[in-house]
């Protein structure tokens, strides 16, 4: 599997980055035996649509997973809808969209469209709940409950290694969450953990919204994750402070991601 960081700014787009969005890809055979690349995005915040064009053809996407429906994680679904409907070469096929809550209604709110708009030509919406599993080519996506201000999910993805043919690897994404046991289970033994850490230790004391670097590090340590990537840092949050706080409690490799980063599992 391969992870590409489309955007990693928290709560809004940043000076150099779109808001949260990540491209996950793996190679495998389709039903006809053809070897191909399967792709999906996790979250699609402001600026993600334009940046996605740098990394893949949106027509090649197989699915979209939204960890929750806050605007900084889903706003550019309207850009995807416009692209799929009005591309001069002709409309694209429907894209499967998995999210907690009513994705159709939320998209209509963002687009300012009337109730008659169903986006039936562009999207097929499925409500994603904790415990559900979705297959995307050779990858399996499992949903876990998160601790946030709205219904939210962490995602655990199992798929073929990009480096070692014949071996499966596991990647975890927290979505927006505070530290909680369900996220520990999501991250249990993953090869790579992508964890949000929007809050700074010693600065942000509110609970049930985001993790700090210390809590992201504690999550990785408790779950025995192989590597820790920190993301969703707001423009006013220091990557250095967050990274150091994570390293104080987790002794594996730690990195704050940047847009355009590619990680091969």
C-alpha cells in the first residue's frame, strides 16, 4: 500500500497545505484478472480537490471515506461533484462515498443545492458505522469509533505490502479524536499510524476534541504501532513541540507529515 498526503493542515487550509486529505493506493487483480491500481481518499477538506490533481486522475478513484462531516474534512466533495458532472470529456462514473451520518444531506448543505439535488450521477452514499468493513480492491477498510464533537471514525486498512510481495500490511488513521480505547484497538499492531495531534500539551486543555502530541504518542505506544505520523496540525500549532511531546512517550519513528509526502508500506 501507498499513502500520499494531499493535505494535512488542521481545522482549515494552511499557508502551504490543503486541509486534511490522504490518498491510499494498492495494486491488485480485478475480477477479470487484470492487474491494476486501486485508489481511495480519506477525508477531503478545503483545497483537497485541486491538490489531488497533482497525484492521480480523479476518474481513477474507487471510493471516498470521510472520517466525519466537519467542513475541514469534507468541504471539497462539492469540487469533486462538479468535476465528475461537468468534465468536458463527459460525466464520470459514480463514486462510492462512506461516512458517518447523512453524507447526501451534508453535501447538499455545502453546495447550497435544493432538496431535489441527489447527486445520483456522481456519488453513491453509504452511512459508515463502527464495526463495518469495506473492501476496495485488495484493501479492507474497518471503521472504529472516535471521540470527537460529532460522530466520527478511525479507519484501519489492511492490504498488500508495496515492498514485500505476498505480505499484508496494516495502516491506521485516527480521524479527528481524543485518546480513547476504541482508537487503541484501531491502531493495535499497525505498521504505520497516521494520528491527528492538533492540540499542544500545556496549551490546550479541553478534552473530547483532539489529541496532543503526548496523547498521540501514548496511543502509538499503547497500540504498539510500528511508525507514527502526526497530522492535522493547525497553522498556529508547532510541529516541533508536537513531535517532541510524542517522542517523550513513544520510542518508535515519529514524523510530522507534509503535503506531498509518500509513504510505502
